[in-house]
C-alpha cells in the first residue's frame, strides 16, 4: 500500500480546515460574540465531530457498496456523482446556505458542521482515496470486514485530525491577532476551487 492516499487525506483535511465555510469562521465569530477564547477552542470539538460524521457516512457508503459491487463500478459511479455534485454546487450551492445563529449551542454547532460538510461534498471527495484504500479490484469475497473497518476508521481519523489542526490554528490566529477585518481585504474563492477540484476528481475517477 502506497502512502499517497494517506497524504491525500491529510491534504484534503487541511484544505477543509482552511475553508472558512467549514468551521473556523464560525468558531471565531462565536468566540467574539461571547468574548471568550475558551469558546473558540470548545467550538472546535463539535465542528470536528460533525465533519467526521459526514466523512464517516461517505466512508460507510463506499465500503458498504464494495461488499456487493465491483470496485470499477463504484469508481465510475463515484466519478459521475462527483461531476454532478460539482455542477450542482456551482449552480445552486449559494442558494442553500446552512444557517445557524451565534446563539447556537455546541450540539447545534455539530449539526451545522455535519450539514456544511455534507452540502460541500466533503465526503464525496474522499471516494478516489477510499477505493484503493478500502476496496479490492473484485467484489466482496476478497474483502475482509475487519480490515476494511480498521482502514476506514484510520482514514476518517487522519482526515479529521488534519482538518482540526488547521481549523484550530487559523481560528486562534484570527481571534487573537488578525481579526475578521482581513477577510474584507482579500480572500481566495475557496468555493470555486473546491468546485473545480470536485469536477477534476470525478474526471480522474472515470478516466483512470
């Protein structure tokens, strides 16, 4: 097993952590609203758990389908779904914002994180990584449930820890030193990059 799938999981986790829509902006805003750095840190827990739940749902779906379907069929289907989600996200994504107020509690924040990660297709983006990690080239008879479970849990953990680390560093930096005003001076359109990445991953899955 090569290391590139694990590095990809780390990279995608870091990207999700970098994206303000995935959590750090909410953590900073909530901390400023309550005037507490402790709240910023506490907010990271439900944000990470909600994100992990969304990722775990996608992992469970891929591994579950791998019990019944050939890996190549899952690969092509996953590619088509990624391209469809990229188009949908670009055309309709801005119309379906997940709205939670600054008065929400930690449970609400976890639900928000889960919904945001799901709406962005964060779990779908892991399909190209999950296929070589969790599935063999043939249907279920060559898969071991225990092995797939361990690898799946490891994939979710590695991705979530990477996302949590970047989210925490940015949230603390913005809350403590930068402030939210810097967003008005310029910020990369990460949603557009994410849409392009979804489409590119879908094409790669189908072609290769």
